[in-house]
């Protein structure tokens, strides 16, 4: 199916700007400019998108969608700097629409995924959460998201915010646990790759089981002798603290279920 071409200006030069900019360009949209505080990074991204650098946000014309892909703390300032007749969307999970400066067409284009600079993501399965100040602009953003993904939802600010909290838990927190596990193995001259099949199976089980149904391990069994032995042999205090807390929480939750 032929994509109805949108004219888009990418604001930002980080991981989200790179991934979304390149995906939008790849499916046939026109990237009419890139703006960034670091001019070198802006030039590099613009080159990848067959585009030019914009040096002033006020120069964005009303024919373009301004897609803001920057840190949460910078969104409000950038929204304020763009002309009122330009349609604006931002990619944050936590910033509420109501908290930003009033604009005629302001919306959210939130991809629920973790992005890394040079790692391609299958965007077609990434959920996009959409919200906007007007129904017509909401429909426009939804249609744009559907050119990238098969999973596009309308979600208000509170639902998006709560989804982002859960996303931090399953992505950022879990990834940090991987780091702690890697550090523990490294201290004993063992390879983190040993754990990768286990990690993959843990995730795969969630296709057919709820997280609590998939839960295994000594805390699930209430095996205090193993838990105490593990705690004694964990040398990093932060890891020990988390091991104890998680074990207690798992045991309580298993007893409830």
C-alpha cells in the first residue's frame, strides 16, 4: 500500500531521533529538516535523511509536522519556540499534554520501545501511543504511526504515564539486574553469555504464562537455606540488598496467589 507522504522536521539528534527519523524516511515520508543543539550531530543525522539542518525553530513552516525527539526536560521550551500554526508532536512517555504550552495542534507520538544508536529495531511490532489536543490531529498522528507499526493505540496522558512507569520496570530495571548479574559473574571469572538462553526463555514464557505463573526459583519454593547461602556469597552490598528484597517480595506474592 502506498504511503501518503508527510513532511516532517525532526527535532533532536539522539537515539529516538535517529531511529524514528530513519524509519519515517525509509517508508516514504519526506524529512524536510533536522534541528539540534549540537550542529555537528544535526548535520550527521540530516545527511542520513537526505535533509538539511534547520538553525532556527521559528523557520519551521506550517506545512511540516515538527516531531520533537528530545529529553523530557527540554520539551516545554521547544514547544514554546515553535510557531503556533505548526503542528507539533513529541515522543515522551511521561510528559503530560496538559502540562505543556497551549498550541492549536499538539500531540503525542510515543513509541513504546528502547532504542540504541546503531541497533535497528523492528518498528512494525512496536506499540505507538497517540494523543492530541484535537480529534483531527489525533487521527493524523494515528495514520502516520500506522505507516510504521501494526500496533497503534489512542491513549490519554494518564494511561501513557502509567504505561511508561511499567516500561521502566521491565526494561531499565531488568537491564540493570543483568548488569549486576554480569558483575557478579565477572568477579568469579565467569561469562555472562551463560545466562542468555535463560534470559530468552524467561521472556518467551510470557507468551503463554502470566509473570507470576512463570515465576520459579528458591523464593518461589520458600527455600530459605539457599536464599541465605546466596546472600552470604554475594559480595556487592547493592546486589545483596536487591536479592533480599526481591526474595521477600516473591515469597509474599506466591503466598497470595
